[in-house]
C-alpha cells in the first residue's frame, strides 16, 4: 500500500462554499502553510489580460507555450496580514486577481490543458516542502492523490448564494440574489463538466456539507477528523 503524502491536506469543492476560510483556519491551527490554488489560475488569467493574449475574450492558443514560459507565480508571506500573497512576475497581484475582469475569464483559462499542467507542476513543487493545506478543485484527485487528508466541501446552492450576497452587499456592491444563484449554478456546471480535471469528490475524500454549520462548528468537525487521521497513520 502507498503511504499517504505526510503533511498535505487537500480541500476541494464547489465555489462559494467557504473553502478558503476553512482551509486558512486549518492551516493556522496546524501551523501549516495555506495555498490557494485558484489564485494561481487567477494570476495566469491576469497575465493573459495584461499581455493582450485574448482574442474576443478567448485565450489565443497561438504561442501558448511561449506565453506560459513567461508566467512566474510565487506566494510570498505578507507580514502584515500573516497570509500568503500571490505574486506574478515580481509584482504583488493579490488584489488585482480578485477583480471582475479576472473573474470573468479565469474559468476559460483554467480549462486549457497546458495551463493546468503548468499549475499542477507548481503546486506539487510547493507541496514538496510539506505542511501545506491547499484548496481548489482537483487537489485531492489530480495534484496530490496521496494527500494525508482530503476534504470535499459542498453546501446548498441557496445558502451559498445568500452568503455571497451578504459578502458583496457588505462591500457596497449592487447585486441581486437571483443573479448570484444563476452565477453559482453556471460555475458549478463549468467546474463539473469541463474536460480537464473536472470537479469531483475523490473516493477517499471526506464530505463536508456546511450548509447549516457555522465556521466554529466546521472547525470542531475538523478537529475530530484530524484526531482520527493522526491516530490511523
Ligand atoms: O477558487 P477560485 O474561484 O478562486 O478559482 C478560480 C478559478 O480557477 C475557477 O474557475 C476554478 C479554477 N480552479 C481550478 O480549475 N482548479 C483549481 N485547483 C483551483 C481553481
């Protein structure tokens, strides 16, 4: 039997499920490094935008390899926030990659096989250091199939939409709940039905449906699970 990869925790799941909040707290508790793999796809998308590599909103496949070679993504600890910021080619892009422009095209970028290959390579490299909690869509299925612990997160669509609505309206954005529900459904469909590494629960992942759980309850759930995991290995 293959030994599990010692200190890697994979957190996969649907968008707007609170994966990053949960994964970040786990990392803090275990003194692990939290890595947001979605940020890497977002940084690649930003590179495509900034370098005019989009044709009518779609990535230009000509010279793709050449462009990919020029993408250098790193995570650097921000001493003020205590979190890892995403850097693209020597520039801190943590806030730029969260904007609407990137959000609008990142799904397309993340479907390109060459882009995925490059990101998976980088993710595995980061994983070599150990002590990593990584969240995304294919971490337990493709990137670290031998991760020590795999968690797959889901929540009811309406609950996820209401959380997102609250988050956006608190930021002062004018959005409609109906619109958000539609957007979540579309993103789920794209994540689950893409050809490359579609979103699916790994057979050995533990399901966490947090529709009716506060973050404190999720952490209690995690502590129990971690105790059992440490006991087993
Ligand atoms: O989690 P997020 O919304 O920041 O992810 C951004 C995009 O990247 C989203 O379209 C899903 C995709 N993604 C992926 O394909 N594989 C991952 N491991 C992480 C994110």
